[in-house]
């Protein structure tokens, strides 16, 4: 029924489009003055809205230039990508369902112990900035690249005994995606409760042919902010970019990898795909469980199929929010950013970067930093701190790739080392400070991750996986090309123009 309805809507859109195109030939003399009027009025109306948006000045200026100089495309782009969260009506983090959930699990929240706060004072600081409490009994293991991540993913799915909560920004319909889907179906047929959440825009490739077998096997499926059609997207901003699976309330996987064959290096254009994920067990999984449930309740707004009490009433609380400490392992805590004024990850990054004494090592596929983060990196580099940034040798996004390269000269002048990954594409979102503090998660070092997307990062202090991350960085440096002035001087005028042009729109990327 859903598939038929979607096809009918698509057919109606095509018919209307044809009628409008044909009508242009008969009504051209009438349409021209109308179009001129729209080209004048629409930018003024949208420009007025942009002036009062709570966004950074760079973003306002970029949108105003776009709207006034290319009015039709600019206005449509703003409607799709530029509206601020206060106009996004479905986004209500304070809905009654989520409030009830938070009240019910208040006793399950992690509290930073005096011992942890004394050993790692920054955990208290991050908590004040919006992070969860810090826990010292959560085990962490680094999963490097697609092979180890998907092996771990399928293993935890196959070993599930009670429930599987899985959400991804991008879920393909290719070989590995079908393998994961079929594993979920198998567990559901074994009476394991499976909830499958995907982002409506990032996973638009998923159709009813992919979803129907899940539903037939009693898997609960929901889209986070679904889109009507790839060409009719009016909520393109504020996407859920998080990657997370929680199994039996005890094990969680999160990090940079979505689900698709390209993450196994099978993309002909990008080739080898470097990425980083994280395997966690212990009390911090409760915080990740809460994150999933809140996303699930939000995605199901307007329905009464599943409510907060199915997760957190007296009967279900111990099932989903398991308290099973592991051995002492430094400290871990969760940072989450949501669209709007919630900038926990941005603020946490700023605080951690300012605390660096010896080194700042960063990997990011998109180096389009907000000015405040860029300034901290520059000050650190000029202060003699060892600042190294690893970026892709090849890009998957044309605009972002060239906008990133615009910053190279500016950063190198501040004694910051830029490495281009020589095995083509690096998608990892990792940060290592002084070899002791780390961040691993879904957030890129760009405007979109800091202000527009739903993102998540795991902060770690002296955990066992930090040494693994340190060794991974060293290997990435070896497999990268260090950018120097000789390479920058060889840039053609055309290349410099492209970079400068893309940089103008960097606040929109």
C-alpha cells in the first residue's frame, strides 16, 4: 500500500511538471512579469528571515549572497538547507514522551565520581558543557576500517538474545547491507526484538523492497525525518548523522562507518576506505541506549505504537538499561549535539583543544572549521604544539574537498602539518590530544557537524583504546603525503579559483 501511494505521488508530480512545461509556451508573455516579481519579492522575504536567524555571521552572509544573486535557486536552496531549527516543526526535543523517558531513567544516569573528577578534571568541565557524566568502568576497543567493524557488527547481532537497536545515517541496499539486514531478520525470527532506524535523507536509497522483508519478520522500522522524494526535500538540514547499535543493553558500536560496500573499499572512485569505529561495554552503554530511544520516540511522533513506558517503566527498565560495570578503564563520556543551540561537541572540542600541552592529532574527511575552532588550532600551532591533521587524498564531496584545501596554506603558515592520505579516502572522525585524551565518533570538523546535524562523540581519558588510536595515527601519517610549500606553489590559477569559490560557501557545507 505504501509503495503504491509513493508511486501515485511520483506520477502526479511528473504529470504536473509536464503540464507546467507545456503551459510555459502559451503563457510566456504573462509569466515573465510574474517571474520578475517573484525574483524581487522572494529574496527580500527570505533575506529578512535570514537576518534574524540565530546563525553565525559567515553563514548569514553566504546565504544572503546566494539568495540575492541567484534568486530562484538561492531561495529554493534556503528552503531545503538553510532554515534554522526553530522553523523545523517536527523537531521537539521537549516532547512529553521524551520528558517522561528522562524522568523514568534519571536514576540510571551516570554520575561522575569524585575519584574520576580528581584524576581527570576535564570530565567535570565537559559535563558542565552538556556531556554525560564520566564513567571509569566502560571497556573500549578500537575497530579500524570496514572489515573489523562489520565483523564485530555481525557478531554482536548474531549473539543477541533480547533486543537489537540499530540506527544509521546511511544504509545501502548492496551486498554488506543485505547481509546485515538478513542477520537482523534472522534474530527477529528467533524472537529477539529488533528496532531499525535510518535517516530519511541519508538512506533514501532504501525502498519498500528492502524494508518489506524486515516488517514481515516483525522488525520495527522507522525513518528519522522521512522525505517524500529525493527531489522534494524540505528538511534537508538537521539530519541524524549518528551511527549506533546497542545490543541487549550491554554492548554498543559507534563511530564513523555507515553500512555500505564502499566502507569495505569497493567504491571504484574512492578505492580503499580508511575509517574508525568503537566497541563499548559497560555503564556508558546506558547513555547510548537513551540516545537511541530518544531518536526512536522522535521518529515515531504522531503514533502510539511504541511509547516511553515500553522502554523505561518498572517492567522494562532493567531490560533496556543494564548496569554491568567492567574493569577500571580510565574514563569515558558521551557528547551529543543536536540542531539549534545545542553545541556540546563544538564547545567540548574547544575546551579540549585549549588544554593541549604537547600535541593535537586530528583526522577528518571535511576540514571546514568554524572560525573559533580554526583560531584555536592556529594558536596551538604557533605556540609550538605538534598539530597534525590528516585529510583525504581523494574527496567524495566536490565542494567540501576543495573548500578544505583552501585552508592548507593558512594552516601551514601557523606551523600546522597537513597530511593527505595517500591510500585515497579517509573518513575517520578522531582526535588525540597529548596522547592521553581522545574523541571518536560521527562528527566531522565542519560547520554542519557542529551546528546542524545530530552527532555523537565518545570522549576517552587514558582508556586502553587510546594506545590503539595512537598507533593508528602513526600508521596514517606513514601512509600520507605531508603537504609542503613546494606543492602549494604548484597550484594552478584555476585550482586556486575553485578553492576560493568553494570557501565562500563553506558555512553552508
